[in-house]
């Protein structure tokens, strides 16, 4: 044995030391062993801007549980870590820091800004990795990657050029989602929707010939400056005569045509729709079909452009007020209705998105989506829980082309160059030096960078060396399980699947294990605005990483949110202490010459019972882990360790340990070590630190519990009969303890028990347990007994236990105690009756108070009657 355990478990003393021991032993490092079956998880790379929050803590706890379990099962496990460059978030952080110094991006220039960005990354980018280590994460840190590192950047260029050459990446003018705060385009997946209260303004657009007007409605009057038509449905009988006529746009006084288009719903509003191609995706498509002018009224930061006179420089809300006032003055407003609608906001800064026509780079999605849908439908990739495949299908089947260009400097710069001479577009894996068309050497690279998700979509194979054919790529791809929250199915999961299918010919993983979010104790989402966020590092400092991990695993069920509270972590710490104290008890009773954990040959009834239950536990916990039911697995472990092992088996083992029979004591010691070692192994993925520390103190073979073998179910360790026998005995002991507690009989008062049962052999073995656990002085077992009329009778399904009253109660002392209690009851009753006999009190006190006093008096009389009956009985 290597060491003694301290009196108390101190996580702060243990955790950093144990983690360093694992690092020094290289236990996390994947060997890339072709003889072993691989099990691979790629970490969802946290942003380099990130600080560890509860979402990370949950996500990484679940991944570490799976990887530690599979490692113990003998798989060649790789948990590949890394971080994401997070274009928008990182650039925003750096710009903010520069602002405090009075600097802008333009002051530094692109190269100067990027130099500062890399310095920022070097200073802060590794912070979250160190925090993940505090959680006990057993990642292969030798293989840590970064989405902007050389290998990932090479993969990004390879993919961009390949897709471009296939015609799946193109550059075109399209309407995109524009964030006026981040000053960049964002993809559909990066737009969140929130319900906002607004209005429907119904407006008159008069005919140019003075023959009347049409009525249109809008929620955004400020965009009307860019109206270039009014559309009606071609099948709408009401308007067939006005198609082709010209209208006058109010306050602008520009003539615009009435056009016919199937996009218009006849039964929505008046059936006339104003068309603003620059500011609405549907209107843009209508404009393309009818060759309408595109008039953009907003600057990049969503202010009215200078050419719009009095409105120039106004932001969207100011312009809305001014335009509505002018419409009112011109008599163009028919009516205004209240209206609630969903408004798209940027997922980063929550600013309202502005649809904007812009020249951007896009990925053509339909050809890529088809195989990605098929691989889920045919079972190659399965979602846990299964219901999330519907979310995935809905997204993929309705997917639009993906806008991948961003107007940012931090990120992968788009590998496209433009010839100054002939305008040729050159897309290349290597930086070109001259135009292949005209030979001109004056080339300018596209200033935009790629959407962050473009590089993270390649994460499962770019991190393994692709496009090079590396041994790691050959061995570990496809990976095994992706663990992630339901909030990034669209952002990341879908894109990884279609990228894997396209570039590797097979999906990147076989299972997507979806978890929910961690909410506060009241079920609210943790947020800065509510101030209810909980810092996992503070929790670790107070309770230890194992207690935090155990709490996050307990109550976790796939796809569902969980509530987090201090009380739960406190209970997990108490569980760790219970385990620690059990281990200390075992160590105190060892002789020092014990062999490593093994099953001894001469098993007693209780040994077969615990062995059989442990064997079943192994099977069930393993099955639960296979089904990703981590919360169920950990609850079973908790129940077995606390209730079965600590509260029953350890207590029973004390009988043999203190019996003076060395052979029986040795068997008990061997079984304690065997079961404790097995428990530690099953618990290790959930609570790695404490299990390693205890395992090292017990007799063992091997360097670390994390590379020891996972317990396996063994048919020869099933003892069904002994399980039944022990359950009968335990049921009897529980019943006796409960009755004694009801009667306030102290454990120190021993009594003789008469056990009437048809299971005579079982209960004859039970005598020794009864003495230890149920305050029994002697147990007599027979099928029936006579002459026990004054005995307390306790009934279970398998036995009747008679305990003579004289054995349980000191009659004289009990009469004295009851007499004192009677005096107190009489005094209380006299006080209440005095009040109730006072006519003034009964007349003036509230009815419920009087009724309450009457009830109290009735209860005291009942109690007095019971005390008198007991005194009479004991006085005999």
C-alpha cells in the first residue's frame, strides 16, 4: 500500500497534485494504436475570449465521463482539445480595448491590428484551457489545436478552393443579414428572433393619373424611401386592371409601378404589398424577377444616407418618427394598428439585424445538404435524444445558401485575389504572384474573412491532419461521439456533418449527444442581466471539482435542462466525505500484507449478497453509459455506495472484523477491498480525483485507476438466493429499528427477540446481525411462539418479531416519565379552559382563534386519555 489517507478529504490539497500526477504519467495521451479500437471525441472548441461558465463545465464533464469510461474499457481513446478564434467576439474585445487607448482599427492598419490580436490571443487565449484542467478534463493536451493554427488554416484554404472549383462557392450580390453594430454580415444561423411590440402603418399610395390610390401596410416606414414597386397577386380579380399603372411614392414623390407576383398573399391585409428590394429578402427576390432598381437607404451603421436630405444621418428610430410625421402631414396615413412581431437580432450583440444587399461570398447549400440529411435518415449518425433529428431535418431541408464572408480582419482571410488590370478573380491554395489571364503582377486580396463556423465545421478532420493523410486521420476518423448543447445544432453540428460527408466521404461522428443548459435553482437561464450566473471556479474552490462534476452528472438526462443549486453541490461534497470515511475505515482494518483486490474463496452470506448486488450494478451502470443515461448511472452508484455498501455492508463487516476469528476477518477485509476497488472504478469517470487518491492508498496493481480495467459483469457472481435471504433479514432489522424509534427506546437498551418464521435457516443466521444492528441481546427462532401476549409484535412479509414489553421498557421509570408528562398536559389544559370559560374572550376574540383554542383543548384531552391508559398498563 502506498499511503495513508488524511482524516478529512481536502480537495484543494488533492486535486492539483493528482492532476499533475496524471500529466507526468502521460495518461491522457492517445497512442494511435492500430491494434486497439479507437474512441474519439473532439471538444467543442471554446472561444479564446471565453471564461469557464456552467455550460462549459457541464459539456466538458459529460465528455470526460465518456472518455474516462472508454479508456478504462481498453479503447484507444482520444479527446482532442482546442480553441476557436471567434472572429466577431475577439475582434470586438480588441476594438473595445483599443478604444480605451483612443485607437481605431484604421489607426493601426490591418497588419498592426492583427499583430495586436495575436498578442491578445497569446495573453488570454489559454486561460480557458487552464480552467478546463481544473475540472479534471483528461484531454490529450499534446494535440491541442487552434482554428487559426497553420494546419487548420491549410484545411480551410483546401476546402474553400475545392468548393469554389466545384461551383459550390460563389460571389454574388444577395440580400444578407447585416449587423449595424458589429459592422459585418452574419449567416441565418447567427440571427436570433425576439418578439417586439410595434405598429402596422396603413398608407395611401396615389395613382400618378389621379384616379385614386392603393392601400399598403408596413411595420417599417423608414424603409419606404427605397420602395421601387407595389405588388399584387396576378390572380387577384380586385387588382387585375391596375397592373402596369404608376403610383406616386408619398413624401418622396417618385413614380413606381404596380407589378403582379405570386409572392403576394391575396388574403393578407389589402392584398397590395410595397416592394423594397434593398431591405427585405422576399422583396429582393421579387425585384430580381421584375428587374427593379435596388435603392439602399442606410449606411453600414444603419443611419439614413446623405442623399436623403432632411433625414440624412438619422438612425432607424429617429427616421421612423420623422417620416411618419411627414406622412401624417401629407395625409398619406389611413390608420395605425398595434402589432407584435418577431424581429431578427444579432446573436452576439442583440442589435436588430438590417437586411442589406451586398456583394458577398456564399456556399451553395442544397447539394451539400442532401447527403447530410441522408446520413441521419439511414442511421449513420444518430441524435441522442432522438427527437433532435427533427430539429436537424427542419433546418437542413429549408436551408438557404450560407453567407460566409465577414467584414472583419481577425480570421481566415478569403483566398481570392482580384487583378487590377483585367479584373480576373483568382482563387488559390497558395498566394498568387501574377494574374494567370493577363500576367499582371498587381493583385489585391479580398479584404473579407470567413465566417468563424467555416473553420469549426472542419474541426473533426482538420485537427487530425487533413488534407494530409496522417496516421491519426486514418485511425481516429470518423470520431465517435459529439457532445454539445441543443443551441448550436444549426451553427455547428449540421455544418460539421455536411463538411465531413463532402470532404471525407463519411460523416464526422456516429452519435450526437445533446444536453440541455444549466439553469439556476429557480429554473431561470443564467445571464448577466439577471446576475444569477454561477462561476464554476468558485464552486470548485469551495467544494472541489469532484463535487461539481457529480452535481452536473446527477439529474442529467439527454436533451433536458437542469437546475443547479449550492445545496446540491453541498450534498455531493457530503457524498465524497462518506466515501472517504468508508475508505479510511477499511484502511484502518487492513494488516498491510493484503494482495490487490480479489474475491476470497470462503464467502459468507453477506459477502455473496454484496457481490451479487455489485455485479448487477456493474451491468446496469455500463448499460446506462452505453445509452448516455449518465444521470441514471450516477444515481445508482450513489444509492449503492451510500445505502448498501456504507450503511449495511460496512456495518455488518464489523462483526467479523471484531470477532477474533482471523479467517473470517481476513475474508471480510478482502471483500471490503474488492467492493471498494470496484466502486472506485465505476465512480472514477464521474469523480476522478477522490477515486484516484483512495485507489492509490488501497492494495492495487498498476500506475493509476484511470488506466485500470473497467469492471465487467460475471454470471458466476450472481447469488439470487443469498440476495433474497439478506433482504428478509434487512427488512426485519429495518422494521425493528422503526418500531423502537416510534417507542423512543434508546439503542443502548438491549432486548431478547422471538422470531416466528418459516425461513428458520435464514433467521438463525440473522441473530448476529440483529445483535449488531438492531439492539438485540438474544434471538430465538421458531415457526411459532406461545405466551407472548404482552410483547410488541413487529410484522414483515417473512417474519413476526416479538419483543416482550418488559425487555423494551423500564415500567417504573416509564410511569414516572408519563406522570410528569400528565402534569404538563393538565396545566396546559387548565390554561386553555380558563380562557374558553371566559365569556368576554369567547365573545370578542375572532372566531378562528376561539375555534383554534377549542381544537387544542380537545387534543389535550385525547392525549390525557392515552397517558392514563399507558400508566394503567405499565402499573400492572
